[in-house]
């Protein structure tokens, strides 16, 4: 796979994930407007989009195959940790 094709794939996945995240946040805010609504919307939307992004990145960007269900869970936890750290920065 060439660098430009990886960049196009990554950008496509990122745009889809971002749009889905924003749509889910908007949907949550339409249903709930109480205390911590914005924070809850961000956490819920991210929690729902993260598995999609993980699977898409793993398959279409890195071509990575896990050895087992446990290895996949461990990889997901590492991916999630890295994602949370990136957002926090």
C-alpha cells in the first residue's frame, strides 16, 4: 500500500468517524439537556464510535490481525488508551 492511499483511507475513516460522533452528540443533546449534557454527549458518542474506528483502522490502515479474542481485547484497550491520551493532549 502506498503512502497516498493510506492517507486517503485514514482521512476517509476519520471523516466518517467524526461525522458520526458529531451526529450522535447532536442526537443526545436533542434528547437530554440537563446537567453535564455536553460532557455526556461527548463520552457517549465517543464510546459508540471508537469500536468502529478501531476496527476500520486495524483492517484498512494497518492490515493488522489479532491472534485471538483476548489479543484483540488487549489491542483495543491499548488503542483506546492512546486515543484518550491524544484527546487529552
